[in-house]
C-alpha cells in the first residue's frame, strides 16, 4: 500500500489530467460531429463508456507486460479523471445546453 505522499504524486495527477482531457474532448467531439446522429445524441454516454473501458484495458493490460504491474490507485485516478472530464464538460457547456446553443 503506497504511503500518503505516493498516493498524491505527480504520476497520479498525470493519470487524472490525461483522462479528464480525453473524456472532455471526446464528449465535445462526439457532440459536434454530424456523421453519426446516434453518437451525437448520446455523446456523453458513449464517451464515458469508451473512456472507462480504455482506462480499464490500459491498467489491466499492464499486468501482461514484463516489469510492469497494474495498480488499483492508477485505475482509481484514471476513473476520477473521466468523471472530472465529464464534470468539466457540464461546467463549461451547461448554460449552452440549457439555452439550446451548443452546436
């Protein structure tokens, strides 16, 4: 079990930040595209699903690589980043959604 200092290291915040940016940009991208109407109308749901699956596969896949291991705390920060990206999206675009101006 990592110490309190290791739990809030640069590595953990890098996981958080990368997945927050990934989720935020994926939601925005899916919402603004017009090729796939179903993807556009369910952008948040698909973005969260893809980001969560990607975070899980990435962490679990590390256990298959020699000299690497999967880490519960990395996974927790990955998922926290996905949630942060979603919340950031709501914060930035919430008023636009309510007014119907997000395009």
